[in-house]
C-alpha cells in the first residue's frame, strides 16, 4: 500500500514524464517541418519513450493500491531559434527530470518505502543514459553550429543514435 505522500510524489512524476513526452513531440514536429528527418525521428522516439516512462508509473501506482491521476499539461515550446537551442533545451530538461527522480528517491527513503525505492532504480539508471545521450548530442551540435553541411550529416548520424538507444532500453 502506498503512503499518501508517496502517491502524490509519484503522481507529480507522471505529469513530469507526460510533459517530457509533449516537449519532445513538439521538437519532433519542428524538426520535421524544417526538413531534418533524422532529428524528427529521433525526437518522435524520445517522445514515445517518455510516454512509456509515464505508463510505468501509472501501472505501478494503481497496482500498489493508489490511484494514478492524469492531469492537465503545460503547453510546450513549438518553435526554436535553432537546432542548437532546441538540443540545449532537451539537455536542460533531462537534468530537471533527473533532479525530480532524485527527489522522489529521497522521499521513498524518508518514508521507508523500499518497494517504491526499488522500482525507482530503473528511472535512476535511465536518467544516467538519457543525460549522457543529451550531452553527446549537444557537444556535436555545438561543434557544427550553423554549418548547413554539418547539420545534414548530423541528421543522418542521429538515426544511428536512435538505434543504439532503443536497443539498450529494457522492454517491460
Ligand atoms: Fe527522460 O525522462 Fe523519463 O525518466
């Protein structure tokens, strides 16, 4: 059985994951209309992953005797100054998500909820991977800057990253 405090904290995380999914969906759309198919596909995949993260939380809360609450979401940015800016936002957002997961883990220790603590370890590991990927991409795009040829090659390369990342995501 979930303590109220844990249930509320997990429900807040549902909102964080759902908003992440929307943010990345908006990024996918912007990349698509800008003609960067590889980036668009990468962001669609990221958006789907975030929805999976949200669903895992929904199922966990309901299975543990709580009630997963689906809330309204903040509207994401739909346009960006540049791809550099967009990937900087992605990177910064993942750092925020990691902080949010860390806070949740902290609450489970305070409340001595070891089952939820154990469940959250998957998210801790996932965030390490996502932060690393966001950093790798940001480093690359910062090197490219506004160079059109570089962006063209980057658009092709990022599809490889998509393959590696989805291959290493455990399916549950
Ligand atoms: Fe990338 O945020 Fe979910 O966990």
